[in-house]
C-alpha cells in the first residue's frame, strides 16, 4: 500500500536528498502502480526499473562530470594522462598536448576519476568503468576516450555557452 511504500522510503532513506512532498510521493507511487491495484508487486518494479543499467549509469555520471569540468574533450583526456594532477608546468603541459602518442592506463584513470569526483565511485565501480572504457586493452588512446565519452556533449555545451553569451541584455525599469 501507499503507507507501506512511504514507510519503506523513510526507513531505508531511499530518496535521501530529494525532499519530495506528499503529493509527489503519491504521484511516484501511482506511477509505480501501473495497474492501479493500490499496492506494489515485483512486476511493478520490473516494469519501471527492469531496463536500468547501473554500470552504464556510472559511466554516464563520469561523462557528465567531464563535460561540466572541462572546456573540451582534449582537456579532459589530458587530465587523465596527467593522473588527475592539474599542477604541472606550462612547458610540460605544452609537450603533453603536442604528443599524440599519450594513452591512459588504469592507474591514471583511477587517480583522475577519484580526483574529479572523490568518494563517489568504489574501486569495483572504477574497475568496471575501466573495463568498459578500455575494451579489454591495457591502455586507452585519445580516439577511444573520445568514442566513449564525447557523444556530442562537449559540442552541445559549447553551443549553449555561446547562445547564453550572445543573448541581448535586458534592463528592468
């Protein structure tokens, strides 16, 4: 029932941070109870969450962090090449940016991912993300990095920023 659902959410702290009103909780319950039986069964959960892929979701989270943290995919890749260390000398930076033979290994990937979003991903999740990113190889090239993480998001972000900067200013009277 709805009361059991609400009690479970509160007891297990399932929606922590969402601060849903009672009306939104009722709508959520109604959406989950697709056949309007007044209670939830396993098939209701499977209908809603059956296609959810946690491993794909954590990759998407990392991709979003890259888009939000870097101006372009090349900068994001260099961050990983440098093991998440942003404090390197300008000469070294120029040398690294001009070297197209750079690749990322697992240690660099893990270090950079943790530096970007500390305490978000477990070591097991990082290993699974690496396996997906590397395709079973021992290192990841810039081309592979782009293939996995740059699905047009950097370009959309840049266009959005251009559109915002080109909006005419308005004044309030």
